[in-house]
C-alpha cells in the first residue's frame, strides 16, 4: 500500500468537516440553500488555513448531481471527480505559474461555452495576487459580465495586492488562522482514526510549530510519523523540530526557585531522556526569564509567547526582579561556557546547579568571581531594603521602593551588558559568502547551530554551486524526504549566523551520488578501522597468539572515543 500524506487522506470533503472556519462555511451554506449565489468569490487568509479546500467544497456544492446544496453528497460522479481533481468543468490554476496575459487569455478563452458535464463551469485561481496587471485586466472583463454558467473562486494570501476593481466584484471571505487547540484537537482526532498512540506533549509541540496553519500541522505530523517509524513521541518531535518542551523549561525553573532538590533531579533526568540540544534549552530558559522580567517590571506580556500567561504570572509572584536578573546572567554565562565544558550536558547541568545553589546575599553560596559577589550583595541589599520598606507603606516609602527597583534593574542590566560584550568580543570567525564551497562545506557544517532533519540534510549534501549567496545543495537520496521549505529556511538562517552576507539555500535532488559530509565521515571511519586492523595484525603478541594457539582475528569494534 502506498503511503498517502495525512493532509491528503483527510482533506475535508464537506463544509462541516472544515475546522475553525465556521464564520465562512455558515455564510456559504446559507447562500447556497437560499439560492443567493454570487458569481465571484475571494478567499483570503494565511497559508494552510483551508482556502482552496473551501473553494473545492463550494465547487462540489454547486455541481452536485443531487442539486445545488450546502451539503454536497460526496457520492455522485461530479462530487467524486471534484474530490479526485479530474472534473472537466473545474479549471484549477496556480496563478504563480501562469502570470502572463497570454496564459490568462488562453484560460478564459472557453468561458462563453456551456459546461460539459456540470451545472457550472468553475475557475479556481489560487494565489491570484501573482497575476500581472494585464492578466488582471483580462480577468476583469469577464468578471464584469460573466456568463450565467460561470463562477470564479479566487484564493490569495495577499488580498492587498489585488486591484480594487477586482476586489469590488468579489464576495470576500477571510479565513482565520487556527488556534493551538483547534490544531491540537484535529491532529489527535486523525491519530485516533489511525489507531496511533497519542503523546499529548508531542502533539502540542507540533501544533505550536504549525503556527496557525493546519496544513503545516498535518505535514509536520506526517514528518514526525516518518521520523518515528509510525509513532509520535515527544523525544522524536523534539529532535525533529529542534524545539523544547515548554513544560520542562518551566518545570526546571520552578524546581530551581522552590529549591526543590528532588524535583530538580527528576526534571534533569527527564530532560536527559529527551536528548535535547542543551544550549537551546538554556536559550529557552533565558526567553522565559525575559518574559517574567517584562511582566514583573512593565506588567506586560509577550505576544504569541510559547508560555502561557498564568505560568508567567506565577513565576513573577515567586521571584524578585533582582533574582530574575541574576538567573538571566547566570544563563547567559552558561551559554557562553557550554562549548568549553567537557560536553554540553555537563555544561548545562553545571549552569543549572549554579542557578540552584546561588542565594542572593548568602556569602556561602556558590560564586564565580569576587566582583560578581559584590554586585550580588549590592543587589541583595537593595532587595532587603525593598522588602523592609514594603512592610511600612507610606507615600514617602513608595518613591524609595521605586527608586530601588530601578537601581537594581539598571545594575543587573549593566552586568548583563558587560557579559554580552565579552561574548561578542570572543565571537568566532565569520565566513565570507564566497568562501562556501564543496571543500569548506564540512568545516562550515561543524559550526552550524542546526539539528534534526535540517542537520541530516546538511550532512548529506554536496555544494553544487554558490552564486552570489544562492547556495544550491545537492541532497543525497537517503534524506530527500526531509527536503521542506522550513528546513531550507532553518539552514539559511543558521548560515546567516556565521556568514557575513545573506545566504539563500536551495535544495536539489542529487541523482549523481556526489560526495557528502556523511560519506566522507563514513570513509574516514572505514579507513580508521582498516588502519587499526593492520596495526593489530602487525602486533607481535597477536602474531604470537596466531602462530602458537591458532588464534583468529574475528572483529575489530569501533570504540566510543572515535569521532
Ligand atoms: Zn454530489
């Protein structure tokens, strides 16, 4: 059985099956049932929210053999042919590939002829904003006086790019971005239909990464299923998305703040089991602290935050501004040092222990430098004053509390700045764009902050060409399944971090079995094993064993120290 992508397999066939767009579907159903059918519809909204899906269902509703209906039967030959994309009277066009006026003329040539099979001849034009000006003019003529048997269904992500003359002739429907719960519930429903065990944390991660687009959610779920060989687990999804489970970030910070050793131990074990990118985890912790700090000082929240407001609020109440600033500094320092640590897990754990063991104003607590201790004591003095004055509320004291708050924040900020300065001074060498070629690729690859499929793509790629910042990578057959727009973007942005000019990555399937980093590594490994085998065979002790005891050299295993 060939595998069919979930997005395709479970494409909504009816208005009622479409998630999150009730405001659109209800209006369409009402219009259809009451026989008020406009001749041109425009569906707008961000990518992957269901614009063309709605249009196709509408095409069915207009052409269903059971009559024009808000609820097409999905069984008659018209409905079935539309669902399979082979209905003669539904002309689907991707405007992005047919921008010229000749294309449009050719497309509209047959407009005046009656439909072959259906009730209406339907033109579904996707990404219609890509039309050229003259194409729009050609379309406009037909839109002004359309034959009664013709319906236009236009879809676009950018309605602002459409001429007003076109806009004014269409009935416009704006499809909404889907919220987290809508995507989550839909994915869970599909997994239930497939009898696949549901890992709710993994689903939440996928739904969050889908960022309002159901199509992205479905294709990420497909990728996760491929990655996990038919199962979806938090560990695989974390690896695949290179993202963190926000719950473990919050859980860890709570354990630190609560000084709960048992919980901290548990959290660290759980995190270890997820095999995360530890540096990225510190990054997420820093983001969380930033949000807590914003809430504490400015009483504001970050839009589209990965953390929920209640979590931020609780953390805000449990910490002092000085403590949050201090944690933030320790984490920045930890990020700076993680590459110097024996391994990233050790570096990460030492940073967390430092967070845990540090107590403001306690000279016995862990510390890094005497200067820092001084700064912390100053901070803590201010915090103490603050607490003291808070016990004696009077107008006079209110102003001193505010002053102290500002002081301690400024103090911590200047410390943070000096740390940031050091980091940027130690910044590693940046490459020039023209230096990226098949010879330097392995060296550059080692410095890229990527993981999961994106890392595998880069590891299994060959630099085909580099034309003024357009980097074409030939991707080995084995990992071609990972070639997506998002991994292309991830790789481009990782490259931007280490290359001084802008770089755009393009993937191309490699059919010529070119050399890749993965292949080179494999060859090095094989050569290493061969050399070792040779050495072992030359060893006098081994030779002695062979001669006197008929010993045989059976296998040479690769030790863990080999990289
Ligand atoms: Zn039908």
